[in-house]
C-alpha cells in the first residue's frame, strides 16, 4: 500500500465544507418579516457549511400595518411581540434585535453615476467611502434615508468594468451606484414600534431583495431576472443582473385587495372571502364553473341565511384585480429603463402567486418567461412555513448568512458605527 492510500481525505478538497462567508452573522440571530397580513419571526444560527439552521419560528396575523407601513403602533406591537415570543420560546433564547424587511416608506430605487477626482494616485478605500457618502448625501437632501448603497461597477479613467478599483492608479474614478431609500418618517415609525417591543433594528433589507435571495438561482441573478413578490398589502419587484440588485419597485396592491373585493361584492365576512380565495380562487374559468355553486354567508345574517353563487362569479371578481396588478408592474418595469438588463425571465413568489392561472396571466401581460418560485429549503424550518408566502422571511435569513451583500463591504450600514439607521435609532432613544 502506498502512502497516499494511508491518508484518506488528504487530497479530497471537494468534500470539505464550504467556507463561511465573510459577512455572515455569527452566533444566534433573528429576522422579522413585518407585513400587512402576517408577521413572521425566525431565529437561526449559521452552520459550519455556511447555511442557516432555523431554531425558532413564530407567526401571527398582521395587525396595525397597511400597505407595508405601520399605521397603528399598539396593534403592530402586539403582533410583533407575539410572533417574536413564539420564536424565542421554541429557540430557548431571547432576541435583543433583528434583521427587518423594508416595505414601508414608499421605497425608491435609483442609479447614480458619480465622478471622483483621484489625481493620478492609487484609489483607496477612503475614496470609495467618499463616493458612497456623496450618494447618501444626495438621497438625504430629499428627506429620505438610504437603506442600500450598492456599487454596480467602476470606471477607471476611460476603462469601465472594474468591480474593485482599490489600488488602481487613475485621474478620475467613475462609480455606478444603486441607491435604495425610504421616507424618514416611516422609518421612524418602524423604529419606534420595534423599540416598544424591546428590539433594535440591526439591519434593514429591501423586501423584494429578500424574496429574490430566497427564490432565484445563481444563473438567474447573473443572466438577468425579475422577482415579483405578491404580498398581502403590496406587490414588489426586484431586478437582478450580473449578480447585482439593479432596481426595485413597489405598488400598493396585493392579495388583501383581492380578498376585500370578494368581501365587498359578495357582502360576506372578510374571513370567509379569504377562505374562498384560497380554496376556489383562480384567474381563468373552467368548464364547470357556471354549474359549480359555492355557499356564501351574508353579512349581518344568521347562519341559516346562506347565498349560493357560481364559481365563475369568484373568478370574475379576482381576474380584473390581478390584471390591474400586472399592468401596474409592467409600467414600473418600462419606467425603469433597464431594457434587456432585467432579463427575459420573471419569478413569481408570495402568497397571492399561488392562485390558479396567475403564472399564465403574468406571462401574457409582462411578455416574459414566468415561473413560480418557492424559497429554498432550510434545515429546521417546518414544511408549513416553507411556501411562497414565507419567501421574504427566508430571504432575510439568507442575507444574515452573507447572501446578496455587495462585493465591496464599504457602505457604513446599520450594523456598523455611524450608519444612517443607527443614527435614527439614537434619535428615537432620545425622543420616544
């Protein structure tokens, strides 16, 4: 027997566990997905292979949130406390803060092209920080806080395509930045609500970015794809290209509006309208829809007064609302001016994406290839919490594991001293 055979594994690097991402969280951490229809809390830790393991899970019906923004601090506090309490009890730990999704404050996405005078010397990290600070300053002048400042590429004098220009010598450094911002007032309400729950906002992550991290495969991020997260109170989109988030947008229409349409037109309780949408909802009719009748309890009537309507009527109520939703999304994509950069592929996720026929409708209106996206499976997460409705929460965990963060970790984010949201938290502590 030669020496190599006596050293099993000595030349087997492929079987070694993947290295932990540099920006991954250490220890136990929590995430909060605060939506209009539900609040989800997950507690996890990053395993040696770099993937998160869920230790605790909490879920509550959304209260005090409308269109992604907090409108009732007390109601929102109750829902968040209950969800966090469930997760803490399951994980046998207590959270002092969490990574939180951003869907409030009318999130805005824009690309900036900045020039910075270097003067014939080597580019330093201080230069890159100065460029990012200039981008944040421009956002702050409009009364908004920067949540993400993502470098999409640099131009060294006349040569584009540099991902990391540090150490390169040039006269002028150009930078293409993607800035995601939100209204200060809405962020203060979010921060105040979390403080009432004895929690700190450790990081803010754009909701559609989180959905994309949970559902897109790596090739889709590189070649170009748009993820559409169809939530209860809002529908948001995120465009990925060359591995970067290049655009986000949001419209104040979601699955909750479909439920309200059913409840209003059929004069039935909201809870029953939600049940009808879940069990019988679709956007295209079937051969038997006119002959299949569904029971509908009426508002204010006793349990013996139940109307019966054809299933075709339910389809007729749902279809126009979802057509409107996709037409609005198409307008948002057209207005972005990204063209082919957004790719020819759309991934639908979120609770409302599960209605029968939504995929086909989206493909027709958006004129793109469409697939339904489920979040990737995580160890420790129950099957009931792994559907499209939980893509945002799973994506927040992926962010905690280091996914989706800029290659250049130079932006002074909320976790680092001096971050914009850190200053906001200090402001709240002095005044709330």
